[in-house]
C-alpha cells in the first residue's frame, strides 16, 4: 500500500493524517480582552482581516506560501523547502499559512532557510513512539484513541522560546504567520495570528494552537482554550479546510487586498492526482476511500480557487504536490515510519533542487 493512496489529512478511521496534539491542555492564561486581537474567524470581514494583515506589503508584490495538512507526508514539504534553499532561489515569504502538519512546519518555513535542518530533524528522525501513545481500549472510555503526550514534548522542544521570539521579530517587520484550527463547539474555522501571539509573549498559546491545528478528532485529544468563562474545544484545522491560501474576504475586496504582481505558492503534502486504487467491498475500506476522496477534492477546490485569485490580481501561481512517481510503500500499521518519511523527504528535496517540483 502506498501512503499517498490514502487520506493524508484527517480522520481517525483512516491513516494518521495530521501531527498529533497534546492531551487536552487548558490554556488558562488566555484572556477575553487579549484573544480577539490574536485571532479571527476564517469568514471574517475584510475590515477584520485588514487588522491582521500588513496591507502595505500585501498591496505591493507579496510572496505567499500556503502549507496543507498531510501528517507524515509533511516530510515532502520539508524536503521541498530544503531543496529549494539549495538552489539559492527560495524567496523570503511575506505571509505563511499552515494547517495540521502544515501548522507545525509553518513557523520554520516562515523563519527561512536557517531552519531547514530543524525541519529535517522533525520529519526524518522520529517514529510513531515519539508522536503518540496508544490507549487501550481508548475511544469508548476516553476522548481519544491515543495520547499525544510524546508529541507535546516534541512541540515544546522544537518551538522553543528563542524560535517563537524570532517569529515575533519578523512579525514586527511586517511578515505574517497564520495557523488554522477548527472549533468543534461552533463548527467554525479560526485563523490565529501567530506573529501577534509571539509578540504578546504568549508562548503557551503559540504551542497550544499548533497542537490544536494538528489534533485529529477522535484519534487525539482536543486542545481546550479558555476565553473568560468559556472553554473552547479546538482540533485539526483540516476539519474545515485543507489549506488557507485566499480567504473569501480577499475575493470580495480584490483592489484593497493586493496590488498587481507577487507570487502565491501552495505546497500540498498529498497528491491531487492519485492512480486508480481498487477498493475492497467492505464497509471500512469504502468509508476510508470515500473520506479520502472528499478531502482530496476539498484540497483541489482550494487550489483552483487560489489560482483564480492569482489570475485576477496578476500574481504568479505555483503548486507543488506529491507525484505519482513516488512509490515507496507505506505500512498503515507503522505510522510515522522514519524510513518512509526519509524517502519522501529525499523525494521532495530532489524535485525542488532540480527545479521539477512547481507547476502553474
């Protein structure tokens, strides 16, 4: 079985699709006056988005990178960023967005090639035992099938205080970093302004949002964020969307959002054109393949929508996805297999280094 033949984004009944989340920490320091300045609903008005975007940059020739979900297939994106750096042509990004595994990758992509080694460590050095701890029986008697305490430790190690301080520094220069979570209580996606969170010194919230964005509901515990007297339940941003490239508010305000030019890059940690895969006529395989198809279609629609936005605003547009030529087998019983992830990292790195990864 090939990893790319299965869902790479979301769903407890399928293969693991996002990075694991913490056992449900309650971010008690989150306060009602502060939180609204650090996040917004994805369907917010343009006026709300404008308060979080650096409009002088966006109205110039912005360089934007959107990172999708994909779990262990995030090794592809990490490899692409590394190989891109090797060419000497990787740009500085004015805006980076991430969902699920893309949320984990986003701060390092945001900070530039100096963080490539850190990304390589994250996506090639750890196995399943470093990511999750299976619960027995789990699910029926708890809020998840697995504990993600090991992943919480990894998040704390790699998103250290110095790394978050650097995010705050770049934010002060006008660069923006956004991560998406899904609020299960309301069913709405929320966009977190990670640079603003870093600048506010809310390192606990920064790590908690990253965890939440990658918490597959049912498989991993949700992250609880308390706002005043209200405790919100946040999980994998892939519940609502596979990537954040262009919000609806931008389509409704083309002239106010961006000038002519710039470049929009979308890095999909999945394949959008899988080969035909025979499906067993049994309930669970049918459910798995159906859900995988739905998620992949959602990602394809987001890519197409972003392409239309780029065309209307005169932006260059580039997309990178895992190709059919990557055929390293993946064992669903051994999730986060380092050998598989190293092979996918090398594949992404080679394609980027040789200029074969981006298509328009």
